[in-house]
């Protein structure tokens, strides 16, 4: 089977004998799923490091930024526990002019039974998993806002579903964007020129910017940051220029 192309330009942000922190690109699955088997972050790192790696937490294929991987299963559990007590910050480009004051979305998540896509989740009062995210505007350029996102809980697709529920869907998001038919079109035909134009950006503009946690073995405070992706910076610049 021919696997889809991936963006292999990962950079190592930090490494010690227990774990490695990587700045993942925005077109790279973490572990094997669907049509991806060898074209994954874990396979690339195992190849580079010459040892097995265990993802400590989840991050979507199209989301870029900081991800931690441990070098053994026991450490993976310890780092996962440490992260659950720490904090995460994401950056997102969203449609619309975001409000100046901080926005807190406190809506549970559950399956979206109205959706044609089985894995799509919905943020609504009847959801089964409690979830809370705090958002803070950074800037607005040409009807697009750059927003800092602080998830208080770590639910699957939480930030994406919460931003959609708040009325500010992420630019380039095929599943939680302005129109979910984009996802069905993508699955059927791939990224056509028409779809790319509709999405504005080729991938969802969500970036894991920072993780703060206590190292479970040394108790040192770890602050690991991934710089703003070039795609975000270029896009903001182009919106400002055209605005």
C-alpha cells in the first residue's frame, strides 16, 4: 500500500534519558492509523533514536507543535500523570473577530449524532464528558483572529469543538470548520483546488505552543515551547497586507 505523503521536518525541542519533546509538523500522524503505517512520528523517531518511543499524549495529525514521547512504557505513564497536573497552551487561527475579553467555554463533549461523520464530536449541554477551555485573543487581521487556547481538561477534539460552538471555527479545519461537508469531500477526493480555496489553509490552523509540567524523575519545572509556525505568520502577514 502506498502511504500518503507526510511533512518530515520535525525538530527536537528537548531530550534526556527519559523522554523526547518534538515540534511536530502539521501533516504527520503520531502513531499508525488508517492508511498511515510507516509514515508516522513514532516510526520516524524510532528510526532516528534507535529505540522504541511511547507517545505521552495525543495530538491530531494536522495539529502542529509540542508533543512528548517517553522511552519506556512506565515513563510514559509517569509523564502523562505529570502533564495532567501541568498546563497546555495552543494557538489557533479562527474565522471572525474574537472578543477582547477572555472567553471561557464550559460545554461538555459528546458524539455528534446529527453528523454524517461518526468521529465528529459536539460541544453541547447534553454532552457526556465535562470540558472547559479558556481563550484569549492575540490579534485580528482581515476577519481572522489569532487566539491563545488553554484547555483545562484534555478531551479529544476539545479545542476545535469548543471554538466551533463559540462561533469561531478554526481556519482550514475540515471537520469542525465552517462546513463539515469539507471533510466528506476530502475523504472522497482529497484536497482538490476548490476545497483548498474553500478551506483557506491546507490544514487546520491549530498549534500546540507550550507545555508546562514537573519532570516526574527530577521534579524540575519543564517549560517546552514550539515557535509559531511559518504558515501562521505568513497567513497573518498576508491578511494584514490585503486588509
